[in-house]
C-alpha cells in the first residue's frame, strides 16, 4: 500500500495490493505534506503497528523552471568530501577501469555483522573511494528495513546523495545524444540491490544475510536488475574471485552509446540491448541490429534497459492514478508506503517515469528508511529540502 501527499485533505483509503508472494489488504493515509506539519510523516512511520517500507518524491526547492533542476539544491553543503573517487596517485588505475566506470561506479557487498549490524564487506574496484557517509547510507539501504519476511531473494532499487566535491564520469557524447530521462546523475547514485536471506544453521544468527549492490549513475533499472539475476546467485557461492572476474568482463564492454545496439558478454551469457537516443520517435519500435558475427551462445535480447511494467506497478491503485500523476507532474511531495522494498521502489520509479518524456527534476528516493542520514531533512519544516 502506498500513500501520497499533496494539496489534499487527510483521508483514509484501502485497497488490495498484489505481490509475487501473496495478496493482502493494506490501509494507508493520504498525508497533506505540503499543507500540514512534516512531523506527520515521522508519526506515521514510527507509530505504525508494524514496519513499513517507504519511498518519497519531494520538491527540492519552491520555485519554477531551472530551480528544480539545480543540483546544488540536492547536496548538503555541510557534508565535506575529503577523498576524491580516485587519488592522483592512482591515475593509471583509473584509466584501466575507464570502460567499467562508464557503466558502474563500483560494486559493493553488504553483510550483517552481529556486533556492527550492516557492514560493507567488499568494494570493487578496490581503489574506489567512498566517504563514510556514503558507506553508511549504502549499508542501511541495502537491507530491507521491515518485518515483511523477505526470505529468499529480493531485488530493489535505492537512490542516495553523493558527497560534495566528487567528480563524476564525463562522457560528452552520451550527454549530447541520450534522452533527458536517461542522463547520468550528477549529484546522486543509484543502488541496484540483490538481497538474499536464507536459513543457515552454521551462522550464529541462524540466517545467511547478504546483499550484492551495483552502484551507478545510470538509471538503467531493467538492465542492471537483469544483470544481477545472472551474477548474484553464482556470486553467493563463489564469492570474491567470481566478482573480480565479473568486473573484469564489464570492463571489456563497449561504452553506452545512444542509438546503438550493444552486445554485453557476462559469465557465458550475452545481453543484447539498445540504448535509446533523443532522436528516437515517441512510441516507435527500436531499430533492430543485424548481427554480423555468430555469437555463441545466442544473445539474450532485453526489450528495454530502463522501463518498468507500469500496469503491474499501478494495478492496486488505479482509482488514484490520475491524482498521483498530476501530483508527480506538478512536483508535489508524495510518500509511498508498501509491504516490501521491491513494490515500493518499483512504484516510485514508475511514478517518475509516468511523466516521460519530461524529466522528473525533483528529488526522489525509491527506498527510504528512518535510519537514513537525511531523514531529518524530510521531517523538519525548517530543513526540508
């Protein structure tokens, strides 16, 4: 179940939401975040009888036009950045991972430590520099924060603010030819998570809990989750040596080029994708590339790199769809609550993409918890972004 807040009065509603595991009835609230006290968000989350998963869409600055797109409004000026992504002393290493960096910032492995809680076990490439705040955010956002019983494998997406002063990957050709909705993030990272929780008597806690996270500036939701479905199950068996081999294969991929069909080999599978271009006609069919080489095995064609199944995301709230679409179009604040990180993050991303080809220029978080370091910004009137 998910909630929205805009220039509305407080009301209650219920609907049936369907997930892959079961179908249940949830009751939610429409929160008047723009007209009431932001503390209502805190009270709703803290006083809930059970933990809920939350996502948000927020107007970063009251105003119009370019003010919404200003990346400086999305960054915390008090968040210092002491270490760049790569030191000058590692310039050779940086050039060695240029192709990898055109797709991913890094790959993280997050595990559960009995003494520390969530902790980063591994970051690859090893020379990637993450600030302590970024590491903490990745740790909290990589595990489902609910009692929804996420046994087995769970996939979801989060978005976190990068530290001030970090230099991103520059690709002028991509920026020139890619649609506005697929531009690289300048002030945020996307985290694509594959979380596994299974019973394991050999573990002190009785459960194996670990997440494989792809950190990227690219909003390629479908591509990266398809990639995780291929590599994550094998990674949990073979661990670090396998991850190193995967990263070396990604470093051999051609750079993402709008308008072209690319073949991306990964652990014995070839993913064939097409990067959309701003010159594509709306609603037109992607141009099919005739493969000149005999690829073995035959490539697996991904029909899209970023689009979600909008009907699946909105099927439980169709009667409210017109209202929330208007709120998203106007940049009004919305709160989405759902029984699992998967449902929550897909719903937020579906709302953001529902106004395509326009770019959603406000801040949004597909998955958000009260442990997030930025939680106070969204619940304090004087500090709301």
